[in-house]
C-alpha cells in the first residue's frame, strides 16, 4: 500500500505555498499581524480564485468535489505559513450548508461561497458551554437570542452558520436584525475573533441530514485544526534549525552545541510522526467512517498538544526572543494557542477518544 500524497495533492500544496509567498511574504504577514483589523480580503479572494474556498463543495455550485484529505493538506500549508485567512471557518460553514441545506439554500449560498464572493463562518461556542454539538444550548424557532463566543473572522463574515440546541444548524445573514458583532482581542492575530450577539434575530434552519451533519462538521474541523498544527509545528522546527545555523556565540554558531542539537532533534521527533496521524484522520472521514470520529479526536488532542510544546521549545532555541513582539516565532506560538483551544482542548478530545474506544 502506498500511503502517501498524490502528485496532485503535492502540487496543490506547492501552488498554495507559492501564492502565499508571493502575496503575503513575512513583511506583509507582520503588517497584518500588527494591524487593528488583521484581514486582507484581496488575499482571501486570490486564494478563492485558486479554488480553495470550494475544494470540498459540489461541482454544480462551483466546487472541486475533492476529499477531506485535500482540504487538510491545504490547511497544513496555510498553518506552516501562518496565513491570516478564514479558511477553517469558511470551509466548515460551507460544508454545513452543503450537507444540511435544501436545494434552494444550496443554490442561494454555495456558488458565492465557492467563488469567494461571500465569506461564511461558524458560530459554535457559547459562554460556559463547550464547542461540541451536544453542548450547544441556543434554542431556535423563527428567531434566535443569545451569544456565540470566539467566532473566527466574525467581523468580516457575510453569513453565520450557527450551532443550535439538539445539534442543529441555522444560517443568519450579517445584515439581519438583532445582530451585534463585538471585536475580541485574541492572542492569535492571524485569525481574528469576535463575539456575536443575537437578539430576536431571524434565522433560516438547515434541516437536511439529521444529527450526522453536526458530527461530520465537528470531525472535519478537528482534522483541519490538526493539519494546521502540524504545518505550524514543522515550520517552527525549520525556523529553529535555521537560527541555530546562523546565530553565533563564543565564536561558533549555536548549532554546534550538543544540548541544542538534542533539543532540535527532539522537536523534530515529536512532530514528524504525527503527519500520518492527521493524514489518516482525514482519509478516514471519507473511507473508514467507523473509525473517523475517534481518530479525528486523537489527531486533534495529540497534534495540538505537540504544537504547543514545540512552540515552547522553539522559543528556547531562539534564546527567548520568541516571546517578544519583534520576533517572528511568537506568531506561530500564538497560533499554537489558538489551535489547542478552538473546538475543544486536548483533554476534551482525549476523553472522547477513550469513550469511543470503550476504555
């Protein structure tokens, strides 16, 4: 069995990386990171024109009809470059509409989402409640009232796919009555977050597909975060090795010091084997459904935990400057913090994986 990416998948990664290198080089990334708004619609539109906004969507609506693994390898590339784009939330929102929307809803929203003309996000977490479908408490009829926390790119979205009690989804348009969006200053400035308040806000329910849709969206989200974390951690290892080759102390580069050699080797050993873990979790979502829920939980819990540790080690390898605003390492460190928490902490998914294995 050849368990590897196809030539087409590697070309997809290379194309995305080249585009980001050209359109959002390190200097531009720092500008967006420091900027109050932190979002470049031209950058996102360019990625959408490459097909990233509709990788997984049906061809009749402008999508590419590719698999979750294709979606995930792009997430890895974006994570490695700390790309400040709404790929995660937009992908999950459009996935929910494609799975749970009726023909009319799909026809109205998916073409614009696939082309990048419209931006969607998911609004899942509530105060004092978890990220998972069974924890959603917001009740829905013709309207909704309540607050959703940590909504990625909430300030910029045209559509909100809202998680509701009973593991259901509904869609709220940005200009609907009763929508109030509050900017929240998060640590990860490559993925801006907001608090979204709804007050008797009209909502359009997505009623197709039953409870399985929320579970599918959850698991795809866990895999995409895992892929992003793998890409980011791998980048930190590369940055640390490069720094060790160039930084001098006592007349030699610090890469000559045995202790640092061991630390860099340990960082690589911590993260490289997890590549296959996220690959298999993505593959299972389309081909091994009986295992997909558990392996998605394992991937999210393990890889994001490793990303956090690699970020700490990379900061040490850089002599502590990774904590300073002037150093680039802090960008990935803060992205690691986001990946660890978004859609549930490692402990949450470790417990879920154990329960799913009947431990």
